[in-house]
C-alpha cells in the first residue's frame, strides 16, 4: 500500500483518502485525510477533501470548519469559498451563502460553478 511505502508523506495519505472518498467509503476517507492534515497542517487540498468527506455525510459544521481552514491555506483559490457557500446554502443560511459565493466570484469570475450558484 502507498502509505506503507511512504508513511511520512502526507500526499500518500491524501491519495488513499481520495480513493476511499471516490469509492464511497467515507469513514476510511476521513481517517486517511485526517492523517494527511496531521502530517502537513498546511496541505490545503487535503483540508478541502477532508471537508468533502464531511459534506458527503451532511455534517455541515465540520465540513465548513475544514473548508475555512482550506481557504486560509489557499487564499488565491475560490474553491473553498464556493464550498463554504454551498454548506451555508444547504443549512438555509442564504445571506452567508451569497457572501461566500460573491467572494468566490471575485477570484474566479468565469467559473461556471460559481455562476450557477448566484
């Protein structure tokens, strides 16, 4: 296994976590993605995927916390802001959702996913 070969590499844990996420095994995905974030607290894509693992299970607060961390680590990337907006929208907080969608729009004005949400 990848993490057996490279247990100190956060990217290895991230890759396995993404595999489990894509195969619908959220508990395993969360375990591996959590380990990736523990090995490298500054690995933004791992935080983003970690948030997805919570969002998939409708754990909105935990998803938003992970997305907020990703947004701090990836200031030029609109994706964490888009996903925070989606979580707010899913919890019926349209004012906050719109705020984050607009922030995402300023970074990526032509992204069809952002435009779709507005």
